[in-house]
């Protein structure tokens, strides 16, 4: 049996979101995680196993995914598995033959009082502010589509992102966090050029919050916008939301990790997963 309360912090905070509006079922050695309103969200519809895969288990894992997710949600044509324990591992040949690739996410944490007070000022003509999310969904989806154009091309990505933003809107309405944007002055008004969310599971001080989707439009990078945004949002988390710990996940090879570390984040550990895009 997998106890969510004892999972590694990376998975525990990831599951805050399907626990809000999705479904989580305990199947003994794994959890079934479904997000019915967003079936094409890979990491909202997956199986979380207690141990790394062993040779000869690929057919059983795929069959379990088909029975509990794909049969319930035919649109979930991807294949995704999280690994809750056991550390790093070699991907068994039968899993590789099934088209699965091992991924690693670095989990970083920032505790109250450790936020570096010194951060480069936001460049002129830019402003950071919390968003009235319901009115900004279209802008954020457009921004996210530009940020992820190479990794998640259309069609389908915008629809997935819009459904995700509806979830975040509901969480913001419930008092569980906020979405933030960086705006640039433009001749015809202002442009949303970077954004992110910060959410937690309960409306209580002393909680743990997690960043969601930190990103800057490709045409506006290398200006210090992400650093200023993450720093400002961390201050909001500690001073307004009453957080004790803030969590962020990142690709271990992404230069963004260096940005987070300059602010005060420390490496908590790594979480591993397997994924296969829709065929």
C-alpha cells in the first residue's frame, strides 16, 4: 500500500493537483491517478509504482495502465509510470522495447528564511503582478504554446493547456494559490511574456506550496525575467500565503536550476518516471 503522506516530496506535491479535482485509487503496489476532465494530460493520468521496474514486468505494467486508465479514458493514448521509491535504476529491455523512456526530475526546495534577499532588479518597462486568472486563460495558453512549441506541437496542446488553466482557476478561487505574470510595455498596451503558478493543498499557514509551469516567451529570454518572477513569487508564498516550504521541479540538465539555486533553492532529491508519447 502506498501512503501519499510518506511519499517523496516531489511526488507528494505533484499529487496535490489530482487530489483537488481528479481521482486516486490505491492498488497495493501502485496508485492509479486519473484526471477525467483532462485525459490527454500525461502526468495527470498515470500509474505510480512503489518500486523501479524489473525485467519481465513490462507487459503487466502496460496491461494495468490499459485496464485502469485507457479503458476508462480512450483519449489517454499515452503511457506514463511514476516510480515512488528505490532511487535510480537501469531501464529493463522489455520496457525499452515497449517504447518507454526513463526521465528524471530534480526536486528543489526553499525553506522560510532562506530566500536570498538580493536579486537583480526587474528591467525597466516590465511589471510582475498576480493575475485575475479567469480573464487571462487565453493569454496564458498562447504563451505556453509558444514556450513549448518544439516539445509539444499542436494540435491538441492548446486544448490540454486550457483545461489545465481551468483547474488552476478553480484552485485560485478556492484560496489555494495564485498565478503570476510578467508584463512588458508595448506600443499598443502590454504583453504577457512570462508566467507561473504557486499552489498548495490546504488553506493553512505552514503549508508546502509548489511552482507550476515557470516559463518565459522565447523572444523575451536572457533578460532576468524568470529570476525576478520566481523570487517575487517566493516572497508572496512566504509573506502572503504563510508557506514554510516551497517546491519546484526541473530537468536536471536545464539551466533554470542555476537560477533557482541563486535564489536559495537546494536540491532535495530526484524522482524518476517512464513515459511514451501517444502513437
